[in-house]
C-alpha cells in the first residue's frame, strides 16, 4: 500500500528557514538550467544544403550567425566568393566568408529563437526566421515571408571536427 503524505503535514514539518532555503535552491536551479539551454546553440553548424558552415554566437543574449566556411571547400579556395545574387548592387561585391546571415534572434519561453532574419546568399533574399533546437546536434531552421506557414524548413547539423 503506497504511503500518502498530507501537504499539511509537510508544511508543518518545514521551518520558515528551511522553506526559504528550498525556494532559493529552486530559483538557482532554474537560472542555471536556463543559462545552459541558451548557450547550447552556440557553435558551428552545417547548413541545410550541407555545404555552408555557420558559426552561431550570442551577443548580449541575441543570436547571430556568420559564414565561416564551406564543407565542399575545406581549404577556403573559394574564400573570395562574392554575394553576386544580392539584389542590392552595392552589396554584390562583399565576400560570403565572414558574412553575417543570422541576425536579431532572441529565445522565447518555449526555447524557440525568433524575431530574427536569415539571409540566403544562394537566392539573394532575406527571410524572417525561427530556429528550434532538436536535441544537442540539430537545428530546425524555418525561413518565411510574412506568415510562418508560408515558408521552408531545413535541418542544420552541428559541425564536429574530425581528429
């Protein structure tokens, strides 16, 4: 037969000092887990087409992502590739390597990164975007125009160095 504990009995057994200690412990635990969750997205990711490498970082709790390489070009022979598909003629001469393509994302209470944009250099377009972590090594990246239902989702995989 299971033992049942009344909440009244439990509350009577805890002194006010113990209650404060338990409350502080719960608050500190939740702060620690929120911080580690926020930082889990930081790192290098392989884009959905399998070719681009994007370094994701946090600056003042805002997520940004910068192109740091190409999987098909590990020696950076194409480091001089330019943003030739950009609709702004003045930006077509900028290098893709080092280009910030993710901007302005903040993590909501559900753990989704939103409120930012993603630039697609393969199309020359900027889209609104949401990023959801799927475990430790996958991101669901959804780019869209207007409403999220009118978009495309791709999976990014965490880049792991081969030793």
